[in-house]
């Protein structure tokens, strides 16, 4: 940036006037960069227009959710019984009565597996399709050499035409202490493809998106009058208007106004205007309202939304990382809020006719150990075998892909990698997962080295 200004004779007054063009919210820092137009990938065959990823950070216990083993010994099967589902012959935990109703339209992959036993590296692999190249502690240090998140690749290759950024994280990224966990942003693709972070607490009665303050409380006419004022100011800065930087600034202003004058965006981010019973259907808790907000962002044109389960939800404060109190946590704090939010999301997508064009994914960085830790009733990290769920968006529902062994410890058939997981998402979104993209330095990389799970997308 300094080299640009050093090469052009703009005095301090012109610079101050240029800075003044960011009128009352029109800068919208993350939204000013012009949307990059990239060619669509060849070989696209997916049906999904968008994707919502429900990320259960910490790792749900597969035995206590979607892969119960009622015939296993008591110190493995746990405390919960099983229930029938809408998919004949398939049973899930008794804690999932609502999700059980959707298995005829969902596909369970019960044989996800990888080698990383810590949250950071496991999440990095699931988000990017690539193993983290460094050590465990390093993964808590986000850098521009990281591989990009799926959503960032979608933002670059197939961003869509909506006014909002194509990729959003709701409500916050997942970090540990002061660390910034790698794999959640655009990494080597550069900041223009980073996600929109909604911030705040969507469960607040008066929630509005933190980073677009004008949308929910300013009429579009007011915003457009401000743009007219910006036009007048621009016309008086003749030397600046001759520069490429000026054109970029003007395009950014236009994009910002498109965002803050869009009825779809205004509606999406203002949960205070949502009917009370609709908010309650998703659950009046952080995760439930995050899923509601995520679904509304899809309606406003975001292509991929990731809804993160935050650690602070629930009395235990450890998300799904149940090293202790596994059973009380699953029963009271974890599974019921997820089950309610998932059911509300699927119900609304089907009711509005959007389920076939919306890919719904439920995933985590790993599962939990089959063996119960006797001293504290916990289950430990377990990347060797766990379950993810796909639905909608062209997924062939009503099936279980892969079978775990008798105690859900290892895949008995069809082991599935995080690279296959990301390849399936790309495929469903109409992007060839083997497409070659390039980072900021022009270095090539394949989106995924995995293979789409064929029976799910046939």
C-alpha cells in the first residue's frame, strides 16, 4: 500500500478527503473489497445452491448419538437406549427423537476417520481436506500459509451473486485462549476470501448483525441519499478519480450500499423481527439461534454458512469435549438443543421447497472413545471412527454409508477421510473437487485430494 501512495503525487488534503468518502458505515471493512469474478469450475454436477454446516465442536460421542451399539458391554454402550428412525432397520440414540424423523432424507457416514487426536489439527483436516503440516500447538496460530477453508474456496471459485460475502461463520470462530485456530479462514488465498463473522449472541432478543449496523435500522432511501453525497464528494476529487485506487473505492462503496439497501439482507440479520414462536422452534439458546441466523443468511445469498457450537453453551462449558460427565452433558446440554435446531432447519427447508437446493451437513473434528472413563464418566478424543450426516442438496438420502465395528472403534467397511468429506461438499455445490486453484503467490493446489462419496451423490 505504501508503494502505491509513494508513486502518486497526492497531497495530505486529498488523502484526508478520500478518507472522508467512507460515509457513516459505507466502509464496512470486510465488504468493501470488490467481489472477485472467477470462472466456474468445469465438471460441475452438484444440485446444491448453498450449504449450511452444523459444526459440533469438541466431538459428539458416536455411541450416544448416531451410531449406538446396544449389544456392546455396558462400559461401552453407555446409559442410553435406542429408538427406531424413519429409515427402516436403522436406530439412533433415544436422545435424537427429532433427527430420527429425517433419516429417510439423510445419509449417515459412520466411518469417518483420520489420525489427529487434537481438536485443532482434526478441525483443520475437516475444514480444508488437508492434514495440518506443523505440530499440535502451531495449529492455534492462524497464518496466511494455511490451506483455505472449504467456504473460502467456494467464495473464490463460485461466489454467487448475493450482496453478502459468500462465506460466513456464525456466530464466532473457534479459538483456544488467545490462539486463533488455523483452517477457519482463507489462509493462503488471502483476506478477500475470509468469512463474514456475525459476532454477538444470536439468542439476544434484539440481535442484529454487529458488523453491518445500518441494515436493520436505516431505510434504504437514507443509504442511497448518502451514496449520492459520496458521488458529489467523489466528483470534487479529480486527481483521485483518475487513479485505479479510486475506482476500487467506488466499486467498494457500491457494494456496501448494495448490502445495506438489500431487503433480503436487512431481513436476514435482524432476528428481533422474527416471530417469537419461530425463534422458539429453533431453541432459545446460542446454537439454536445461530442455526436460525445461518438459515436466514442463506436466504440472503451466502453460499456456505458454518454454525459453530461454542464452548460457553451449557453448564459444563466444554462443548462436546466430554472428558467428564459425558452422559449428563449429552442428555441435558448437548443433544437436545442440536436435535431441536436440526429438526427446525430441516422442517423449514422442506416447507419452503429449499431442501433439494440446500446441502445440510452435521460434522465435528472427531468422535469419542468407545471405552468410558470410569473415574469421571467421560469419553476421550477418538478420530479413529465417527459419524457425519449429509442431507438435502442432491444427497441421496435414506442410507447409511459404511459400518463401524462392534464397539464403534474402527471402520469395519468403507473408511472415509476428511478429504473425501470436503470432496463431497464441493461436488454437491457444483465444483469439481480436483480443480486446481492458486494462492496469493500463484502457487497451485487442488481443492481436495479426496473422492466424493459416490452412493451419496449418485
